């Protein structure tokens, strides 16, 4: 009997397990886990998740909380500020991938367990504050705060993750049924406009730290000027039709089973609908830019069971996808997303805004507009008959959605491959390849003859214009950010009251070193 | 710790007991449908199930935690349930965290 006990002890006495229980206790005290345990009946009643999916969700979030607790211990053990590289190293020694460790630290800072100090324009360090969950302010408020702060991008990610299906996003407006809401805060976890640490995102994308250069323009591994070679599709697509061509190639080569995008469908003219594309005919139907915001990310849950999918979307949607990679919500799994095709986006409109523009400024009813485009600072609308109408972008920007002013991303910096018209001649696209997945897809499409390409350096105005406009958007974002912080004490991308400035450093202590030594 | 109802026993309370070295945690609740506060025992059951789920996921034996439904008058039921539970726990190895403490070693983390 005794030897048997020893054997079993050895099994459960594994150092991993001994370490696990205190971490598990910390995880169980987390606001999220407690909420989801207590709301099990509500979640089952809502019918959004079945029993297995509930277990998956709780398990995923529990693992995440345990990881966070482990990182918190590491930060506490370090004693002084830990920088990102040090954090990734510590994470790896615990078996946590570097990007997850970095992301966890940012979330701990968001919750108030650690303090995040800016040591310089590009350096961040984390210092331990408390491990007592009762001393922090629970930040898991519904995503409504983002909407009320006029920052909602209308991507629809919150609708996809909600375990009780109480959120609906339509035309850039979030509606939450507060009677059904269980206040788990998963929507805020998924929201690209609340806690989106760019450093952690770049890390998630490249699996290595971002350089200051990457943070300015996003990662550019290659840039090309390209267009679709199929003549029959050219009238349907926006400029060069590269995003449609990439999807067509992916479907034809059976690399993906489904794709998420937006198509002009339904009864209301120019009100796009989020669709799941299942083949080439759907891609053709979805071709062309829509300019009206569409909550396509709400389809993420529907495609959960597909093996490989592609997503076409605006920068905010790419941010939501990258965020979901490092901050799992349990209800949506982005592991099956093979390609993220980002499009350039300066701003988008509400349906009401675009209606006002066409019917007011252009005096053309929406159902008679065939195509819209933005070129050289002018907004063009092409009616089914007659001359194209145009207006200066300065006037049009006033009709854009307010929330687009707190976005810093023009070129879909977090996508695998970004496609846009800026920088290329008429009928061509600028294509920025950012990751190996993006390169693989683009190269294969070029090889199959569906896309023709030429070096971006050969065309005017080329990449410099893209960079210039990208900087301009970042500068305007910084201005908005500074204004909002000044007015409300809120950080537009964080939606939390900023912590009071840290107390002055004690004189006898040596200055805190950022490298965690 | 005195509680008015088993519904007060939280997930973290049970895990705290295990973390402090308990080999097992048993919770005796009123019969289902006989709770003075209507759903207290059901809440407790949900918490226990959640703890079992968490333990299983982290490689511990979920049988270390149990919940039993009975009224204060059913002494035989109480004895039977307790004996069975204790026997089950005794068959398991001692809680590793307790062993570490008994040896005077610092518990890792």
C-alpha cells in the first residue's frame, strides 16, 4: 500500500502541480472567472453556447488567468521594473510564449495588478503593485463604455464573443440588452478600441519584438503594385481587385473553406452586409469597396468550425483579430484564420452619412449610384447614367464617423497582407506584404497568373505617399488622444481613468533599471 | 469560517482550503429544493462543479472536493457520506502542499 501511495504522490507531487494550485486560486478569484461560473445558468438559458462550448470557454479563460497569475508572480519576484524582453524570457522559462507573456503583462497593467511605466518613447517596464484581487478595480465593464466614448469602430467582435448573445452591432452602433448582460467583460476583451497595446500586437504578429520603425509604418517585408488579370472582373472590382483575386486564388487552390467579408446585399442600397463567402461566386458578389461600416467580425463565431478561413476587413477588424490571438475570449477561436487581408482605410461612414452625402451634396439617390471612390483628395460617386460627381475630401470628412478619428492605422498594420489604392496608378493596387502567410498567398496568386505585379518603386507616387498619409493619420490620432485625455482624463484607446502620476522616486534607492536586473 | 448557507462558499474558498494543505473539501448542503434561501445549495453545487473542473484541468484529482445533500436530521446519511468521502480521500496521496509545509520546506511560489 505504501509503495503505491508513493507512486501516486510522485504523480501529483510534480513541481508543476505544486506551483499550479496557488495560481489556480488566483485565477479563480479573477472577476471574469467568478462571473462566468455564477452566470452558468444564464449562459445556458441564452442558448448561445452548449455545455461543451461553455467548458471550453471556461477552460480557455482559466488557462489564461493562470498564465497571468504566473506572470504576475514573475514581475513580483523581479522586484523592480521588468521590460518586455525580460518578460518574454521569463515567460519562456515557464513555458509561456513570449507574445502571450507580453500581452498578459499589459492586461495585468490594465487591471491594476502591475504598473506600466513609460521609460522612453519605445521602452515600457512593469512594476508589481498588488496581488489582492479585492484591491483592484474590476475593469470588466460592458463594451458600452467604448460606444459612449464615441470610439466604437463597429467591427462587431463584441457580438461574436458575447456568451449570452446580448450585443448587436449595426451601422456602427452597439446595442446591449442590459437585462441579459452578465457583466463578464468578454466584449471589452475583444474590443479593438479598449486596451490594444501596439507593442504586444506587433509581437503577436511577428513573434519577435517590434522595432521603432515597425511601430511607425507597420511591418513591411515587401511592397508591390499589382492588379487582377481577369478582364471580366475589372469593372466589378474597386481598383486593382487584388483582395478579390487573393480570395479567388485561395478558394480555387482549396487553401480556405470560407471567407468573411462584406457585400452589397439586401434591400437597402449601399448598406453592406457581412457575409460568409463559400466560393468564387460569393467573392465576385462582394467585390468593390463599400465605404459604409459593416460589423463583419460578428460572423467569427459562425465560422468557428471551418478548418481554414480568410478575413477581409478594415484596420480595426485586423486589430480585433490580432487582439483575439493574444487575449483569448474562449467563445471565439481565431486559430483557424489562415489569411488576414487588410484594406487601407482612412475613415468609414455610417449609412446615414453616405446617404446625406449622395442625396444632399451630389443630389443623386443612393440606388442610382454605381460606384464610389476616393482619389487624390476627392470623393467620387459614379451614377448609373451621367457624369461622375465629386466633392473635396475636406467636406466629406465631416460626415465620417467620429470614432474613426481615434484610429491610428491607415494601412492595416496588423494584417498578413494589406491592399489599397493609395500610391498606385488608376486600376492598380498597392500591396504590402507583412507576414509569411501573406507572402505565401500573394506569391501563389501571382504564380497562378491571377495577379500581375510590378515593383512599387517603378510607379508614382509609390510607397512614400502611403507612408506620408499613414503618418498624417497617426498625427491626427495623437491630437485627438491628447484632446480627449485633457478633456475627460480618459485615454481614448483605453477608456479607463488614467492612474495618478507615480509618487516621486525615493532618494536613497538606486534609479529603477528597465532591464529587470 | 461560519457561513449562513453553503451558497456563500465560493470557488476561491474551496481552493484556498486545498492550497492551505487540506486533503479534501466536503460540503454538506440541504436537500435540493429545501434551501431556506431557495437556491443556496444549487449555487454551492455549481461552485463545487466549477472547482472540480478547474482541478481536473490542472492535473489534480477532482474527487478531492465533494458535495452532499442532506438534512440536519439524517445522521445515518451524514455518516455514510462522510465515511465514503474520507475513504476516497485516504486512497489519494496526501496534498503535496501540506507535505511541503510539514517538511518545513518553502512552498514553491
